[in-house]
């Protein structure tokens, strides 16, 4: 391993600009003549719009335009789309209600977009918004996930009973049989709490129309600018792709919420032509809470069947998933194909059946948030497993080990073919790192201090490297999920990599360069990574689902193969040898059995000057591209162990130890991978203990600022012990599985398992605030007293 | 309109501004120093932290007019004139104390302030408590804590004064 190659903890190339304040985020960009957009949002969860009177506002200083849904309709601008078709059990398509970028006749959640006010300054736009009069016919709200289907109020006329779809996966008959034959059945009702993703950079957009070229540019906070262009072009109808450039510069975190194509970005780019000026919008934090797609929000009944030998024989799940007021870009896939296929966990479960009802409510749209469906599945499986072990009186680590899949490849009853893994290796390493043997002693010591100490496991699996295009196509995806790369070698041997992946904290400028440096033998400094601009990178699918290593880097690897193959042809001419006798290693082409060599840089120069070969026999230049379509999902897996101390008098819970042992396959940069694990765990702990989106009965968002929504702070969290095991992924050329979501998937059940272990009662809902934990502790005490 | 004069990163500046202009707007829009960020508008997240007369302040809830005559230092003003990074900047890079980079300027400005107030030898508990006013969504704080610890120690050993070059 070289100091900068694969496996080295190289310090990040992108850091210098961020630590000196030179990062360039969307809000840092300003265009000459730029006007500012302010969105007038619905104060009601559900209402008809009888009339909008903007005459007063239009006459106010600096105001350029007040635009509404009628203006969108007049310009034939299409609605926002959901790109994944889910079919009901009966084969009929899901019921997708219209989703105009500015409301047309009805608003369906607090924060829904009623009108946009565009003015010279933001202050003028805000002031003018106050002068717009909207006559609403207020309708009842539908807020509760569990009862949305029985509400008399319908959110979309196309969806009676507020049902988006009723979908299922697995084998119902086999599962019924397993439950009939079961020796022991564990039943649980599980709520997966609704979260707000909260990247620290709020969303922002600048729309720009160039009259001379009849061309639009959109600067935006996107994880996937090419997908944004595709949707804005092909579905919303802003402009053909060749007349629309989308740029996603430095993006301050995404966690899924910046995958989607939202109303504000659409309106800014459309309105830039209407007002003849660049139009800028920057979300404030409350707008982010109101209108960024939320995550999770499942209500689940789950049962696990276990035989007399402690083997899991069946799993049955019914989930109601709240998708909010409109179907966001990939929302429909989250509680279906990103959820139920992971219900086998790390376990050999012969029969699984999952039924999912997705519902509309008058709340913000819900879509993918770090983990997307996999945290929900893992929470169901890992809570059931932990509780089963407790009920059976088997050590929870041992119960897991008794049920682990040990032979690969393994076909689960729910689509997935696990390709490789060694779950026991991670468990063993985690048990050791967490000093599981010493837990009893620590618990006794805590008791002396009046504290309840608990330990909890999570043995998670996820599906990453999303995804083989044909496979997802057969499941309803509207796009292929390959990735693209282009390798441009310059005449002096420096290299530019153009990638369809997008970095918004992941450090691609470093890790991708490590791969290139490793393969071509050029210094890290000679490699530039270019991403996030549809004018530079031809096409790409973007970054989400922990796919940029497994899929994005595989595309780069494939393009590098082609560069090396072409380089060998050039070297053969230069070194006057047969192409088949040319080797390439450590940045040098050489002729087998001789001391004749050609540096990579010298080869590049020869490729461009083309003096040593006939341009008709071999094309000059050194530039290659590739599209890589994965052969399978990848399956990162691992074990997290949480240890907590609860104060029984106050319910205050302190996370005292956290051990994570993950198998991410081949790791390019351990420092960056560990950082991803840390961040994921923090978000998982946030979900389990601190965070929760709350709407009141009228559909008002109660948690709309950082004073109401509890973000994890430094003093809420411990330091983490992070270890790794490695089984290379056989499904891509680099052996990478992906690491971005693992922590957020693993952490919530580990923590709730630890808290329930501490207090001795299973009734601990997320977020496990002191009140929730105190109540559970009291119930446990009462139960003990009664026994 | 009102006239405000202050020193920003050692440079005397005067401008006519709308009296409701926030310091962060003044820094970003008037001075074109975009390293200071707005993450929440309610003084919770700390992405907007700058130093006013040597003390860490959230610039999203400070009026520019309140800074009349003050010395303001932003993330752009803490490296040496020759570009040598401040020890705290260097520590964040070395210990991977940042991912997306959005909270980082505020984190670094707060971290320097913690060291100025609490000294160069900080325990983990103190660092975590003192970072209460800065939210990071990417790192889980694990490496930020290490960066602040290392940066604090490096500031003690630094030939340069703990106060910034710009002050």
C-alpha cells in the first residue's frame, strides 16, 4: 500500500477551502442583476384556495412579479413527479395525486407553496408577501399515520381512503405455515418516528435565463444534478436538456433530502425567464423543516416465529407508511423495495411476508433519509430478535449467532441474494471490543451509584451500491442506476476525472483521486475530480444509497482500464515492441524481459503529439469514458453494541459506550470511512433519543426550528469505538460495499435495546426522551412489585 | 440607511446599510466574505460564529450597527498573511473534523474562542459542553472533539500568538 493509494488514510484534498472559508456553496454564488424569491406558504394543513389577490403586493417597491399556480398552468409547466411506480397487490398502479410546484386550487400541508414573490431584495419580497391576500376554505387535517386510511377527509381525490398503495412481498402461505408450526411467537407494535434530515446547509437555488442562447442555468443544492436536469426537462418541461444546465457546487450535506426535485428550484429556474433576471432563493431553517422531505414515519405490527431449537422460522410484518401530502421523487420506493427486502436481516429466515400500506396525510412529503427503508427494516428485525432472545432466556448475542446466515451466496425469501459476508466475525470482534464479558461487573458498579445500566445489540444488514438497472427497472424504477466516469489524461500526465457521483461531504475529491493515483501511479496532486455540473459531466445518477464507492468508483475503474489499455498501445509504438509484451505497473509501461520503460506522463505526451504512430492506425489522445452498471446490490453488515446508563428518578439516559464493527468490503480511506460511521451513528442516536417531527392535530408543525427539534449536540454523544472486518464484495471490481448509511441504520435498535435492557421494560418508543424512559422504568418497577 | 464603520479582518470598512442588516449579511453581502454561513437563523447552530473584539459571537443575530467601531474577525482572517493556517484550522484538517464543511468555519471560530477562554489543555467533557452552541450533522462530533483538543495544544506550542494575525 502506498502512502496515498487504496487503504491509506489520506488527509482530504477538499479541506483547505472549507477550513479557510473558501468553500463555494449555492448561497455564496451571486449573479449580476439577481432578484430574490420569497415563497408564500400555506398556513393551513388542508384548504381550498378560493382566491389569491396580489394586486397590492405587485405595486410594492422592488416587486418584479407575484406568480401562482395559474401562471405555471398557463406556461404548461408540469407537476413534480414520483419516479418509482409501485403496483398494488391486485396489480393496479399506485394512486399518484397531482403535485404542482405552486398550488392549484388546494393546499395540502403547512408550508405548501401558494405563490412566489420576486423582488429586487429579499426584504422587499418578504414585505410584499405580507400584502398578498389568500382566501382559504379550510378543510380538516389528516395527520395520524395509523388512522389515515379511516379518515373521512381525503387528501387527493384519486386516492380514496388516502391509500397510495397496498403492496406486498414474500410468501404469505409459507409464512402462515411457519407461524402455525412455531413453538414461540414474538409480537411487537413498532413506531418508526418521523425525522427531519437537516443538512446544515439549507436548500438554495439560483435560476438564470440567457436570452441570447435561449438557455437556462440552475445552481442548486443537489446530490444528483443530472437527475434534476432530466426531471426538469423531460417531465416538468422547463426546457430541453441541451438548453438547461444544472450546477450543484459545494453542497453542505444532503442525507437524502437533496436528492429530490422540489418546487422552489423548479420555480426559480422557470421564473428567471418570466422576470428576465436571475432569481435566487435560499431556504431559512424553518422553511427547511416545513418543506424539505422528511424521513421514516412507519407504524408496524410485526411477528417473529421461532422453533423449539431457537431457530427463527418466519417473519410477518404489516406496515403503514406515511408519505405525506404528495409523492416526492423517490418516496414510493422507500417503504417497499428499500424496506421489505431487508427484513431477513443477517438471519436465515425461510419464510417472510410483508404487507405495506402507504398513505397520504396533510403533512410534508416523506422520502429517503439516510438509510431510507433499511433503518426501518433493521429496527423491526433487531427489536424482534432482541425481545425474542429475552423471552427465550437466551443471550442476545448467542441468539443472533444461532440464526446467522453462514453460507454465501444466500437467497432470502425477499428478493435479495446476499453475495458475501462473515457476520460472526463482526460479532466476535464487537463482543471483544465492547468487553461484553465485563458488562455484568459494570452493571453492578452502576447500581451502586443508583444507575440502571443496559446493553443492546444491533446486527444490521443493508443493501447498497444501488443498483443493477434491469433489476430496479423490473421493480418499477423510472431510471437506471448505473454510474458514469470519464478519465481525461492531459499531455503532461495530469488527470481529470469527470464523475456522475456528487460529493457533499463524502470526500470524493480525495478517495476517487486515491484510486486513480493507485492505478496510474501518478501523484495525488496530479488528479482532479470534477463533478456536479451537467455542462462538464455528460450524465450521471448522483450520490445516495452509499453508491458512490461501489458504483461511481467502479465506473472510474472501468474507464481507467481503458486508459491503460490505450496507453499500452501507445507505449508499444514508442518502445518498439509488441502490444502484448507491454506491462503497466507503478506508473510505468515496460517491455517484458527488457529494461525499456516509458513513464505514464511521457506516454500521455506521446499519445497527444502522435509522432510515433500513424493516426489512422491508432487514434491520438488519451481520454476514455465508461458507464458501469452493477451486477448486484452490495451488502454491508456489522454489529453495533450500545451501552447506556439510565437515571431511574429522572429518565435521563447517557450513552456511555458505543462499539461498531462493520464490514464494508474493501476500504479506500479508513479515516473517511470511520468519519461516515461516526456521523451515521450520531443520526441514529438522534432518532432513538432526541429527534422527532411533531405535527399537532390541526396539522401545524410544532417542531419547526432548532429550538423545538432536538438536534444531537456534542454533549449528547459519546466517542465511538469503531472497528472493521473485511469480506471483499464480489459484485464490483473494487470489492467495495459502501459505508454512508450504516451508522444510521444500526444505531436506533442498538440504543433502544440497551435502554429497554436497562429499565427492564420493552415499552420505550423513539425518541426515548427522559419522559418516555422514566415512564418505562416506572412500569417496570410496578410490574416487579406486582410479581 | 445608516452608516457603519468597523474593522473586518484587520481592514477598516465603512458602508451605508439598511439599519435592519444583520452582521452576517454585512459580512457575506457587503464584504463578500462568504465563509461565514447561516444555518438556522435562531442562534442555535453556530455556523455564523465570528469574533467581535476577540469574543465568539453569532453573527446571524447581531445587527451590523451594533458592531460600530468593533474589530470583527471571520474565518477568512485567521490564517497568517503568508497563508500559513491557524493551528486550529490545521487540526481540523489533520483530524478529519469536517465533512461537508458548512458548519466548519463556525466550529473553528468557536474552538479558538474555547481555547482563549479555557486554555490549551482541555478534557473531552469540557470540549463537548463548550461545543453546545455549534451543530454539525456530518461528523457525529467524534473527530471535531479530537481536532479541538489537538488544536488547543498546538495553539500553546505555536510561535504565533493565540490571537489572530488580523487583530
